[in-house]
């Protein structure tokens, strides 16, 4: 598991987007929230909050919707 230190104005979906770009933010917000129960009620973060970022398995390209697949794979 890695960590992420927030910047002023960060929100859950943006953090997930940064940490898990290959998977997609919608699929990862739940895992981020579960790993950081103490911040579950936070909507907009202040700077300097350290969050746990769990490892998430990236699905095979064939299970991704067409708009998330890389060309040539």
C-alpha cells in the first residue's frame, strides 16, 4: 500500500483519478474511502493530509469498456 499527501482542494474522485488512471476513478473511490475511514466525511481536503492508497488490480483490457481500452491491445 502506498500513500498520497493531499493538496489544497483535492477531492476523492480527483485523487482516485491521479492514483489509478488505468482503472478509472469510479471504480476506485470506494477502495480509497474504505482505506481511509477517518476521512470518509471529508469532501474537499486541505493540504497535507496523508491518505492510504490500496493496491488495486487492474482489469484485463478485454473487460474494460471500449473507451477505456488502449488502441492496439
